[in-house]
């Protein structure tokens, strides 16, 4: 435990699924954890679970709905109150919605929470990430990014016709493009994206019927992995930044893998970055 006692990990989506498993294991291993969640009662349950499983671990919880850009900014401020540096920022929070929802910022909720939130949070926290010996930003993506041909550039917010599954798949493609561009623009830090596998969790609860059916069929075929299994690559990268070099990689089962052609498109990565700067109100 002593080897990691000065390391700080910030983890979004830490109150369930792979985010919780990652927080629990890193807390046991001596990391200081700053854990973000959306549901206060679930946060309290997870707080008790970690304190019981890892007595003496330092875990600070921040409650925030990351689909709100104001709450992302407030969360970043609270994180900065807890620590003077961040060794690893794990942008893990994600959602899939069956019905269209517009945030207070006037944004489609999946794009706001899955794409703009990690973009904005990373940008605000970048000075703290730079204060680590070699700061690392890990973003949870998905092999689902390869199920679509490209970003829906002419309708990123699905204003014309909403498709919850397509909005989710687009957001995962965006996560890989973000990772690629972050690595290019900021070579002094390390950026990685991962595919955790199809995870048995509460993730599809808010999805449309087709997505729920997909998960149900995957359960029948025995294809789902547990949150513990799915967290393995996140943990492997978080523990040792050397595993992520060179920066900008996409990983699954501790292996660097090639994402889709669209996810490897440098022009698309720059284009998306510029759109995110405008929508999130930050340039970095």
C-alpha cells in the first residue's frame, strides 16, 4: 500500500459498476480517491462499503450531475479543494438514454454527460494533472464506437430525429477522438481510452427496448463480464502510466488495440475538439 500513498485518483461514475470497483481497489492499494457520483443515497452506500473494505483509506466523495456544465465546474472546484495534484483522472461516468432529454444548458443529455463533461472536467483540472510526476487521463469508451461510420456531424445533438443508441455510440466514438486530440495537444500528460467489455451492471436500465434486449441476449450467451473483470484494464493503466505509452492509445484486456478508422481520424479529432470548446465554454 505504501507505494501508492501519495498518488491521487479522481474517478467519475464511482458510485456503481466499474467506477466503484476501480475506486475500491485503488483505495485498498493506498491511492487517495476523489470519487464522483450523481445519486446521494448510492454515494452514501458506497462510502460505507469502501470504508468497511479498506479501513483507513482516504476517499472523498463529490456529488454532481455531470450532464450540467455548471455542476461539472462546481465539481472541479471541490476536487481542487481536496488535492494539490492529480496523478490519474478517470473519466468513467456514462449513460445511455431511451428517451431524449435536454439539459439546462440546452444540450442533448447523452452528448452533454458523455462527451462535454469529460472534456470540460479535464480542461479545468489540467493544471492539477500537470503537477503530478506524469499525469494520466483515462476515458472509458466502448467497442460500440465502431458500430457507426462516423460522428453525426450535421446533427450532433440529434435535434431532427432522436436515437438513444446512436447518441450513445457517437459519444463513445467522441471519447476516443478526444483522447487522441488530448494526447496531440498536451504531450506533457498521458491520455488513454479503454473498452471495458459488455458489463453486467445497472447501465442499461435507462436505455431503450432494443438496447435492453441486446444486454439480455448477451447475458443468455454468457458474454457479459463482471464489474470487477471490466475494471481490470482501468486499474492496470491507473497503477502504472508506463503501460499507457505512447500516449493516445485505446485499450482492451490490457492490450493496445486499433479503434475504427473514424476514431483514428486526426481531422475529425480536431474538428470535434473545436466544437467541444465552443459548447463547453473552455479552450485548452
